[in-house]
């Protein structure tokens, strides 16, 4: 990927994800000018970062905007886009990080051939450890795709999809996925308490075990998860005794049901 010149962006919606992504872009000197369109103004973490806060889009010269980033909740996307539509021409590229918002759905708020990049990051993007899946409309230029890739990579890894139909499954697996891992820490903590550990020790041990295992999976990224699991499991040992219970099929069925529910909800939102 070629390094591009710093970009001028308009961020619509500055919640936790939008704010975190902008902080990453600023720290890596990827932005020339930053306009924030949010009725609540700038969050504390963006104060003093040369971000221009705006409540309405009337005073923005959209001819200078390289990319409009849509980071609002899906439920208010239509209203936010309606306020911007009179000011955006058909060549203004859009990058959406909103769940369940299809390319055609976003184009329906603007123009039929509006250049749109649909992406689904996850919350570890806030610390540069995220994973984002993205796909473009056919009207997105190579330069705009490269700009979007550069911005999204500032938050972690990225994969480009060749079919938008996969996006709902991505949302279910990685978009919502951090919550599943945090819930695993909760479950391990409670199980530790149930077998006699103090609440403080159980939580510390559970949390750091997940952190350490995740770091090992990152370091050994060419080794399959199954092999990493097997490396910890001695035949007839304590880990094997636990896995006999965990790998009886119930957990796989439960996770498949959970991800199916998340995928179905993503489809409903779109």
C-alpha cells in the first residue's frame, strides 16, 4: 500500500468508536483537517487536537473533503444523512462503520452511484488491535480505497470482502466478538469462585489468562488455534479433563446459535 498525503475528513457521529478511530488517525499523522459533526460536540479525548466541531453541515466546504466517515447509530442514520444530502455531491466518497447498513441502503440516502465503502470494525480498534472487514461499491476509485485502507489499518488488521452478503456474518463473528470474550472472562471468574478461589484472585487469574492466551495466539499467528490448544493439553492431565467437558459439542452448538442470532439481527437492522 502506498502512503497517501494526509486527508481531510468529516466524521459524522463521534461516539466511542468514531472518537477512538480519529485519535488513531491523528496519532499517525494521517489527517490534514478534521471536521466533527455531532450535536454533542467534541468528546474530552479530542479536545486540543485541532478538530473542528460542528453541529450542522451548512458551513462545511464539501469540495475539500476527501472522505465522509459515517459513525452514527444505525437507528439515526437516515436522519443524519438527510441533513448532509443537500451539501454532498455524487462524487463525495463515504466510509460507513455502522452495523447493518448496506451499500444500497446508504446510497438511497444520497445518490444511486454514490461511492460507498462499508466496513465493520470492532472495539479493539480503540487500541490498534482491531480487525475490520470492508467492501466497496463499484464507484469507489482506487485512490479512495487506498485512503480507506490506510485509515482502517491504523486501528488494526483489515480484510476486503468480495461479496457484501458476508458482512452480516462478519458482524456476528468479529463485530460482536469482543463481547463474547469478555463474557468468557466472566464465566471463568465465576467458575474459579465456585471451586474455592476468592473473587479477586479468580478475576485476576481469568482476565490475565485470556490476555496471555490472546497474546500467544497473536505471536504464533501461523499456528492454528487447534495446535495451540493441543500444545497446552497433556494426555490424561488436568487440561484434558476440562476439555472433555468443554468439547462435548454443547459449546459449539451454543456458539453457532449465538452467532446465528447476531447475524439475523444484523440482517434485520439493514
